[in-house]
């Protein structure tokens, strides 16, 4: 009886054991495509180990109807790191299939036609398998003989992402390039114009446009610093180990993670690990991206550092502006060739004319219908110019107008330049930028007609031939005199580049540029700022730092860190000077001065309206968020106030003096020992002696917002009902009690503001100082 009872139990154990083995075997194959397992529809394979990567079909974007075979992070949504069929999508993933066929991994579309394959010659067609590894490498190998080398691997055919363990470079035997190429746009992974690849003869990596134009270079590899000459920060990385190999077989660069506790790691599921990838972005910039705790990618490093340094980023007749969002816009008289592409941040198609040129012909025989030129000031001039020997700008215009292929002209002290092709690589510069020139672009006469009444405006071309000749002669004479004066003084700019972009100035150079520091722009807790002009007419702002105790090496390291930080709402550092105790920083000049100069002046003709103030508040907030959360190390400003928010020619706000206080790690555990900041904006932490965190900047920002609303200093008292009150306390009372927020507004604005926005700003200010 006991044996009979035991038999079912034994059978149950055997059955469970068999089911467990079957399940275990199935789990073991979750990372493999074999003769007996293919992928279709929603099916995927997941890398063994930590299960970091997934391979399957995906659809890029919400509006796309195309599907691709690709690889992505399991724990990070919408991050594709590799695509097989970049140029040949499938329409129906359930009718499409990827499987082993004749020893290769092959993708068949809905019509059962092969559209992508690993294309290797394999003698072991019945034992070939494809395995997804935990480092993101999809490998093809012979399952019957594991000692054989890998037949094919996705690491040899990168798309836009460079993962740890993969390599960039050149195979000398096969002449195969290991390179990355950007997606066309956010919804199309097909290869675009931008690629990062190696120049084997120079051991130099370059970013190329259309395989024909280099617009960034890493410089040659330097064994002593273990970095490329124009990317010295590689040698200072504390969490990435770069390896450069150059031998008879290949020239390649690879990298791996370094963790202080685990040596070499790659685990997305661990909160203490650093996850990094490099990507050739759709912006044409090569970026180092770090995964933050919110499973979002922060840009830590990018080259080129500014968007408009990417060659022809905005396409033909598109103008790029680093101080505007979006960066690209079409020239007057032009419109995007494909608005859909522009909406997806693909500007490569450029712009097309709204109205066809007449080219010397007129509809009614009148000269009024001839093509004309629109003046666009402060532009970088396109390449491929042709020089013509003419006497003045009128003759230059006439020469271009009479040439049907001429699209634009420019005339300056170098003479007459014309362009007979599409205008590429146009960049709109700020007012006062010495690199800017006036460009005259050819348009149809119709583009000059008024949109209101259809009448043509009166355009004064020349005052008169005689007067024009006299003026031109005087101008030419002045140019000659100026040239002789400059030559006699032998003004030489002796700056030398550091980190590819920062310039190491000599003290005497800056002394000459600032006329011995005579024109003071302002001052703060870190030093005084002076206006200067470089020999090439570039206007700069020079800050003489005070009480700097760092040694030469530490100072240069910190300056290099600041120079690598780029954001539209942060002032760009151009260079530095370090000669003994003399420490100076050189910034871009902001033509509209500081926010303080607009808020607290008595001149009512130069008052910022509410819309401008609101945009300044938003831009300043974006700049602070970038410093606190987007940089590798949290940068606490320690002196946020209206004097340290400056405005460019378009009144775009930029935070100045960032990074001059001590850099603090993300753990926020250290106390800043040096007292900084300005009274009236200092958070209570400074007095209490507790650890200074990014919250100190939030407090100062809140105090600044009150001044943005009121147009006066918070330190000023106002008498109300016989009692002296400060504006912040008044604003808090109004917000809490639901009073009239317009009563808080700067009287110079005469109530012209959005009450809801005022209330929002006041609430944010209250929360900031709470």
C-alpha cells in the first residue's frame, strides 16, 4: 500500500524534474538563434548573464510604419544601439523572419525575399548559431566546434553607437573600416551624411560630412599621455580605459569601464555602476552619453563642441545659429525642402527658393522685375567663392546680377567675392563678432513686394555714382592708413590652443586687448571684468581673477573642465591666461550686458518687458539645471545674481562665472570652505556652516526671480501702512493670501504682463527660498 502511494509521488518528481530541465534548456537558448529557432513579430532574444541587451524587431518613432531588426538596452527605453537592415526596412514584422540559412543569419521580408545577411562562407551550415552576448555583440559561430573563431560579429559593423569592447579603426588585411555613421533622423536609421572614421595614414580619427569634408579631427595618438593630441581629456578619464592598438594587422581604438571597486564592470541593473556609450548623433556631433538614475542619457562630452561647427548642418541656404532653438532656419526667400524632415531634426536637405529667379528677364520688360539682393549681416561666408577684380560694391553687385549662375556676393576689404553654387555651411554670428561679414543673397523681385498692399518698397541702391566713388575712395584710404598703423605696431596674437578650442593667452596680449584694463564691465566675488578687442576685431570679456591659490597644473585642469561645458544658457569660455599670480579668463562678449543693468537702471527707454523677463527666467533655470544635473560633476555656482546673468545680442540669457567655485561631486558630501557669494542672495547654509549643496543656488535663483518681477533690489525697503517691509515678504503674502499679483510687478511695465506667469514665477521664487 505504501509503495503504491509512493509511485505517484516519484512520477511527479520525475515530471517536475523534466519540466525544469526543459525550462532551463529553453532559458539557455533565449540568447540564441539557431536552425530550430527563428525570430518574427514580437519575438526577441535577450543576452545571457545580466540580460542587458535585446534583439528583435522595432519601429523607430511613433509616425514610422517601417520595422527594423535591431538591438536595444532591455532596461532603457528607446535606445537602439545597432540596426541590421538600416536601408531596407520591412513593413510587416509578423510576416518577416530572421533565421539561420545556409550558414548565415538572414533577414527575410514579408515577401520572403532576403534583404540582409551576414554574408560569410561557412562550411558548417547545419551547426551555425547566432548568439547575443552581454556586451551587445551579436556573433555568428559554429556550435559544433567552439574552438573555431567567430565567423561574423556585429561589432565589426557598427551603426551609430560605439559600445565598450567594440573598436573603431581599420583592418589592414581586409581593408575594412570600423566606423560609426549617424541616423538620417529620429525615425530613420539609414546612414546619414555624418561619420566618424580613421585616417590610417595619420592615426587620426575624423568626423566627415558626406565622406568628402572633414570638420573635426582628434589629432594623432600620443603614447605619453595615452590620448589624442586634440582630445587630451581622454587621458584624464577616471572611469574609462582607452586602448589604442597599431600593428601589422590593424589600427584600432577600444574602451572599457573602470569601477573603483569592481575594476571592470557593465551592469545596468546596479545603481552604483556607470553606464556609458558613444554615439554619432543626428546632430553631426560625436557624443559621450552617461545614463543617469532616471534611465535617461546625459551628454557628458561632445565634438564639435558647438552645433554650428558641424559642416553644412542646416543644408543649402539654411542658416545655423548657436544661440537660437532650433539651430537652423532658412534664409529670407527660402523654405525647408522637407518640413517633415526638419520636424525630425534632419536639416540636411536644406532650403529651396519660394520664387524662381528671373535671371535678367522681366515679365513686363521693366527693370523693376529683375532679381535683387537681400543683405544678411554678420554671416560666415560660404566656401567655393570666386574672386572678381572690381572697384566697389556696386560693381560687384552688377557683376553677380548679370551672371545667371551667381547666387550671392560679398564685398569687403579683400575685394569682391561671388558664389555660383548652392550656399552651404552658413552661420549667423552675433553682433560684434569679428568673423561676421555681410552676405548679399540673390532673390526674385517678387520676394521684395509688401505682403500688406502688394506695393514694392522703395530701395535705395546708391546715392549717386559721383558721391559713391568719393565715399569709396575715402573708405579705401582709411583702410590703407589702418593697415599701416597695425603693421607698424606689429600686433601679434600669441595665443596657443589647449584642448582643441581653449586658447592660452599671454598676459601682455590681454593687456593690449583691454587697453591696460581700462573699460570695466563689472565685478563680482571672483574678480573684475573688462572689455577687450582682439587683433582680428573679435570683442571679448576678460575676467581678472582675485585670490586664486591654485597652482599652475590645478588651475589649467579646472579651466579645461570649465571649457568643456557647453550650453546655450551658459557663457562660453574662449581661453585663459596663467602667468604666475596673474590668472585671467577670456569669455565671449555679451553685447546687452548683465540682467542687473536692465533691471535697476533709471532709463525707462531700455526697460525689459515681461515677455523678455519670463524668457530670461526660463533660460537661467535651464542653465542651472545643466550645471547641477547634466554635467559629470555637479557644479555649484555659489554666486547667482542679476549681475551674473548676461544677455547676448538677442537677449538670450547666459549664466556667467560658473565653475569658478569648487567642483563638488554628485554625493554633495563636502563643505565648500571658501566663503563666496553676495549678501542678499546667500542661502542660510553659508551662515549655519553646514554642507553647501546645489540648493544654495536654488535659493539665490529664487531671490533673483523676485527682483526680476519687481525691478528693484530685494534689499530695498518699502513703507506699507507705516511699516517697513522687504519685497520678498510682500510677495509671499500676496501669493499665499491669493492677492493681486499684478501689484507686485515693476511699475515701469505699467501692468502689461501675464498675471498667471507672474504668479508662477513668484511661486517658484517662494519654493526656492523656502
